[in-house]
C-alpha cells in the first residue's frame, strides 16, 4: 500500500510513518516544518520506501497533486492545533484547518485518490451536554476556532464522500501523549519545572477533567482504518477514562522527583475555549476490535520520560502554562 501522510513530520504523523514503513508500506510525507521536527523523521528517511515532500498545503497545487498521485490513501493530519492562542491569529485556524483540507480533497479528486482518513477532535462537541460523549451527541455552540474549523472540515469530507465518491474515516481525538510529544500541558509543565522545580503555575482551578490517549494507541487505530472502505464513518478515539489536572500534576511531579507549590490562576477553565470536562464515548471504535494499551497515567509518565531524555524539545517548544 502507498500512503500519503500530511503533517507527517509531526508527533502523530511521524509515528504513523514509522509504523507504516515497518509493515512494508510505501510512505510519502508532506510537511512544511512549521511545527514538525526533522529529527522525528530520522528513521523514516533511512528507508527506501520513504519520500519526503517539503511543501505547504496552501501552496502550489501541482506539487500536492504530484505527491498524492498513485497513492492508495491519504491520512490528513496537518493542522494548527494551537487552541489556546487561536484568537491571537484567527486566520491561521481557517487557513490551516479548513482551506488546507479543501486543498487536499481537491487534489485527491483531481488525481483520483478516493480514500481519506482525517484527524478531527473531541473539541467539536464544545461543552458537551452528554458525557461520556458519543458520536451522535448534539453539537452545542462551538467554543474555539480550532473546534469550529474541524467541524467545517468534517462537513467538507462528508460532502466529498457523498458527491465525489470518497471513502472517508473521521477520528475525533482526545489529546494525545507519548513519544515525540511536542505540544500541550505536559510539555508546558515540564518546561516550567526545568526552570524552577519549586513552583508551578496552573491555568484554571486544577479541577478540569480531560481524557488523553497514548500516541501508539492512536496510530494503531489509524493503521486499522486503512483496511476499511466505508462511505463515511466517524469514530471517537480516546481512552475509557479521564483525569483531573491535579492528577496529571501529581504524576509529572513524581516522575521528576519534585514537589512544587502550585499557583492557580482560578476559574473552571484555563483559557477562552477550554472545555472543563472532555470525555468521549469510545464504544464504536472498540466494537471494531481496537483497544488502548496504555492508561492515561502510563501515557503521562511515558511523555515525561521522553521529554527528560530530549531536553532540546522542551527548550525549543516549552512555554509557560
């Protein structure tokens, strides 16, 4: 099988590329390295069945067409996932999450590649009224530009499935942790504690409840989806548990061997658009045979171990939380 992975130099994409190569597939990664890391592709670039196309999905359509031509499937992971600072640059979410998706779909249509797997988000449920939240839950008002643009992208995908004969799988992900992790609260907390292990600034009241998933479990679901050819299907993807921010802090601090004093900013959420309780119902994906292998605690601990072993990632990407 020949698989194109957009955003393939990122945390999830590079992990997927490695697994595809390990099973003998041909892999084409498209990435502009705005957030992707070249070192994440160190293994892939040594493989004869791997090809890197350094390009922007908002750029030359001919480059995109050439990269996708002849593939069996496109796994579209490229996106701007900066939920917290979305309102600092609203056009970024529109361009990178919606217009880029449209460009990928049009390229697939032009070169007759009809299988697309898309990474959406549990944030599309906004502040869900049903928890754990199933795929057919009513959508409340959107609370972030990120979630809003992912909803819009899902709409495009369903239209292409209906009108252009595409076979589409949409995964609504919880936050992903694990090896090559490069964005989110664990990175922020580890970066803070590297600077000063005696204190930790925490956005909100620490009682926010979130579900997480290990990247290896996420990749396993993506790989399994390549063997299906639905018209259009949507799966929540996450662990069957959640934790509080306090839980996560405890696991991180214990792993680092520190006992910081917490400085809470207060309120029941960390920023505009932060949903205080995210927990997805994953019965549908489990019915296909997929099961996560890692608990949230284990995933947090694996992430901390990765960041400790790769301090350059922390220094380059860590920001104050």
